C-alpha cells in the first residue's frame, strides 16, 4: 500500500542507523512490527498471576 508521509529526516536517518535498515520502508515496517509486538506483550502481561496452569513439565517433556 502506498502512503505519503512527512517524516523528520534526522529522525528517519537515526532510525536507519540504529536498525541497520537500508531503506526507509524497511525502517517503517520494523517500527510497526515492534509496536504491534510490544502491544501484544502488554496485553499478555494483564494475565500475569490470573491464569492457573497446573502443568507437569516432566510429563510434557516425556521424562517419566
């Protein structure tokens, strides 16, 4: 999908340097992937301590 963006050049250049991306599109895709991943992780953190998993790791790993 084509989109026109007005991005600050210094910010985009810095993002390209730290991400080791060679294209502007690559930087934006990586940033969006990271944003979505962090949002999903934050959503999972809401369940911390609320889900009781009664698992026997030895049986799951077939170590009987």
